[in-house]
C-alpha cells in the first residue's frame, strides 16, 4: 500500500487506545500510528519517526488536549529510565485499558465470542513497591558506584537512588551494596574501558517469609568479595543466600554454568496458598507476590476442577500453579 505519510511529517492525531507496550494509538488515513507517551483521549501534535507498510511510529511534539487520566509519574527519572512505560497513566484507568487490550485481541483473531466473558481487571490494593526481584546494572559514575537502569532501546546507563516499583528492602540493599563497594574499592564494571568487576546484581526477596537472595554478576573471576559480603549480611540479616556468577558477556543471559554459592543456603523459600517453594537465583517466580496469589486463586475458582480430573501444567517452572 502506498502510504500518504513520510518520515518527519508532523500530524495532528486523536489517540484512540493504548497498545500492549503502553504507547498511544491513533490513525491517519486508516494507518495506525503508535505514539510514545500519548494517552487514549488525547489530541497530540506528533512527528513521524518510522514508517512501515502497516503502521508508523511517532513522538509527541505537543499535547493539544490532555487526558484527565494523565498523572505525574512517581519516579523522578521516569522519562529517562526504560524500566516503566505507563507511570503517567492513572492506575484505575490502566486496569480498564488492560481489559480493552484483551478485547481488541479477541476482536482481531476470534470471529465470534461473548464479550461478557471478559471480566474487569483485578488490580492491586497498593500498586507500588511490589516487585520482589530486581536485576540491575552497576556502573562507576564520578568515582562512585551506582545502581540504575538502561534508557529505553539503549545501553545508556541511568543511575537511580530508589525505585517506586521495587520492594523497599531491595532498594535498601542496593544502596548498601554500592556504598560497601566504594568502601572496599570494588568497582562496577565499565564495558567500554573493560575495567572493574561487578557488572550487575540481582536481589530477590520472598515477601511472605522475608528471606533475601543476592547474586553478583562478575566480569571475571574474583575472590575479593569476602569483606563486602560479611558487612552486607551484618547490615541486612534477612539475606540468607549470596551467589557470584562469572559472566564476561551478559547480553544473552545473566547466568552461566560458572556460578558459586559464597554465603548461606542454596535456596530461599516463599509461601503461597499453604505451599512452600524453594527459589534458586535463576528460578522463575512471579514478580508480584500478592497479585500472584490472587491470580492462582482466581484461576482455581474459575476452573472448578473436580476431584476426578487431572490438570497438566505444561509450562511449570517451579510449579506454583
């Protein structure tokens, strides 16, 4: 199809709905335009950044009509950080949009269905500080070790002091960790200069049992973590397990076979629904513990499984379902 828009064109677009990655979607001559940071119900002046046969992307130059559901992001570096996409959107309105995304997917791929089967999205009581695991890069900035995130679609490091979606104890441990790295002269890895030792760290907390596991990702073999580990555990006695992983290249995966337990027990434990689950550093577990509990209980309620029936979870992981 010959498109009537070109790269860098500036268009006035009414945003109709939200995409699965949090972008606003509007239309021009029936072509879908995906616009970062635009919300449903807004009218924006947008500049085209990419053109494809069946869609285009754009950036907002000016918001001409603002959505009443636009809110101030809780994160001070939200615009720079690539970790979150919809902090500028009211949470309850976001729940409605999640329902709409499911409906639009069914409209596209299913010829006939009863729209009443799509129930309202079950939200959180407090949608903050819910993530029970964080895998963050570390970098040396002005001779100080910092933790942070990468900017969206980039490897540009964005240092942060805290994160509003991570469990508060995870934030505290990262702060302590980088301070101790400064004290014991253990620098974060610099991928450009190829200096330093620790490229990333992973911190997981089991919310219901308050056990913490820390994993250091090292650019090369290094045996000088003893003082840091001893002091970290002393300051955070909830840490039950610490690993180090030797991985010179984390572009594919954080974990390699070169993994070593350097403190405590091999696994930490979490409880859900009266069951206890043991978690290794690379085990998958739902990142939102309270919502996982709601999710599994709702799944059980809807399934109405009889005692004579057999259920197969063919993608089990550690098998909480």
